[in-house]
C-alpha cells in the first residue's frame, strides 16, 4: 500500500516539473500582443541574458582608426548601459534603469518609425535620385566628416501588427550615415525622417539625467 502511494506521489511530482519549467520560462519573458496598428513582440527579461534588445552605436568616420565608439545598450530587464569614448567630454560608462512601460514604448516606437522594416537599398535609391536632380541644377551636397548611425534590434519574436506574420528570433540591423542632415534636406522622404526620430530618441536617452557613472575599480 505504501509503495503504491509513493509511486503515485512521485508520478504527480514528475507531472508538475514541465509545468514549473514552463512557468519559469514565462516569468522570464515579456510578451506584448500586437494590435491593428501596433507591433507585438517577445523578449527575455532575465539579467543573465547578455544579448541587448537594442544596441545603438555611432561610428565617426574621421576617428575610424580608434576602436572606441559612443554606444547605447538596452537589455530585456530594462537595464541601460551608455558608453562615451575616451576622446569625448563625458568619457566613461554609465547606467540607468528603464521601467517596463518605458522599454515597451521604446520598442513600439522603433516599429512605428519603420526601423524594423527599413529597406536601406530602396531608400538610398530615392536619395540618390534627389542628389542627381540637385546636381543637374548645379547644386552639390556632401558632408566630409560622416557619422554612421547603427541600430541593432534582437527579439525572441516580432509581429508588425496582428495581421502580419510572426518572426521568430527577429534581428534587424539599420545603418545610415549623417541621417540628421538627410532628414532635414529630404523632408518628404518619410522613411528617413521617421528613422531619424529614433536616432534622436537614443541620443536624448544617452543624456538622461538618471544615468549614473560606473566607477572603474
């Protein structure tokens, strides 16, 4: 009799293990459902995950030989890391914490600004067309000291809206040189103006008052 009860208890415990594992996995993730016009996504919120959800970096052409760039990283836990290279006034590493609402809103803004679906080749063709038209009029426009803006987004899952296909292990890399200048010069190109809004948002967050410098030991 005792042996039978022991076996039943053991079986019940074994059945609970998958449920506990599933629950743990769910608690370690943030799931946002998509809407008619809003993106849905999923990402890990565990601090042990080293892959940032968002990574923004500035590559300054005239300093290409220096492997030290201004960077902005956001992790699924909401932790933000900002790095200023040695040649900048605020040189050093800083950190702060975004709450859940801020992080979700930031990712949503990247989607609404078209970063997730940005077609670099298509937009460059449009800009090239504008430059050729200006050149034909005797107007030339070039910037010697280029600054390349790089945005990388990594999500466990992404869906642009509820009628779109869900993309597992979503990854997007966005790059554009001197985007702030192009956004001003080609105001009718909405892909550029919206993308620049995200870049400006990152630059603003890199100056957030909540940032605390990490003292080196």
